[in-house]
């Protein structure tokens, strides 16, 4: 027996209604990703990802993100939400789709002329680590109480998400110390390429949907994007040619904490989508 899944337009077996997915209500993942402020973390991760020359070249050569930035953003958010809160079957199906898309994509290295696959483990690992580190560090700086053990647990849990895109979980950093060591190893390979600088300018001032470009929404978005940029590690801001001062870190933390408090005052229907609400319903039913 099947039912239609809200927000997916797909069918799910009714016996999946008790499936709490890859993580579940006892996980750090559900605590972190229940935070609506992670929209800022998503933009932060894009700034970081752009600093890897081959990663950003792959995006630029295979994506229409400038033509439909908000559509791409919503598809990414839907994928992340499905992996974090969907059933096991939904998460695995989303992983198969993304692997299929990546397997067909190629890019050309501007310096060597070499053609390479978008799904090279090095590139997939960079995207994965920058995403999950952005999520958990932003949530923590926004005021979510997470111990060091919680953060390590989150990174370990997220190896399951890494496996969905085709990575060997053992090759993915599973603790905060391993993430820090990974960043140290990667920093010599990062640089401010033309594509990275172009991405920076675009992310700071993209075209807004619904004719909002000439409204106060522009100022709101610019403030959020500036906060996301400032939440990056100091070394990343310095690659962009900005100052990596501790005062910037403090200001960014204050801003994102204030944003979280503001968002928590909004009705839940404005903060969480159907994937999240379905997961909460399944979790509630499981406790009955």
C-alpha cells in the first residue's frame, strides 16, 4: 500500500511511515538541522566551496545557477532536507539521483586543459565537509547548545550522508579534530580564482524572486549574505582578500545569534517545510 508524500510528488510505502530515516530523533543531526538559521550556513558553505578551483569550475561549467539561482537553492535545500529528515528509502533515492546527475558531468581544468569528472572523491569530499562544517558551526555560533562530543557525533553521523553521494565513509572526517586537520591539508590547494570572485559577487547580490529586488528585501538579503561570509574561518576570508580579525568573528556570531532569536519568534509553519513536518509526525507516532 502506498501514500503520496507531501512536497515530493512521489509515492512511499505505508510501512515506511514508521521509518525515522538515517538519523532519527535521538541524533545530533536532527537537533542541528531543526534550526531554520541554517539557511545562512548554506550560503556560508557556498563561499567556502568556491575557493576550490576545480570544484567551482565544475559548478560554473555545468550549472545554470545564475539563470535560476533560487530554483537551484530550493532543489539543494530539498535534497538536504530529504537526507536529514526523510525516510531511509527517500534518502537513498535522493542519493541515487544525485549520483546519477554527477556521473554525467565533466569539467575542464583551466590551467592544465585536463577533463575531469565532477564526482571525483576529492571534490565530493570538499563539498561534503564544507557543508557539514558550515551547518554545525553556524548552529553552535547561533546559540544551539552543543558539546564537543555532540559536534563529533554530528560529524560521525554525517558520514552516512557522505555515503549517499558515493564517498567511502572512512575517507570522510568524522570528528572536529579531523575536520580541522582536513582544512589544514586543503588550504594550499585553495585560491581566489576568477570563478570564485565572480561567485562571491553573485552570492552577495543575486537577482531576487517575485520582483523583490527594489524592495527592503534586498537590504535584508545583503545583510544575511554578509553575515554568512563573515561566519567563514579567518583563513578563508583572507583568501578572499578580506581581514580575518577576531572582531569579525565576534560580530558575525552576535548577528547570527540575533537572527536565530528572531526566527524562533515566528510561527512554525513559516520555518519548517513538509519534509521536516512529516519526520516529526513519524517520530511522534513512534512514541505512542
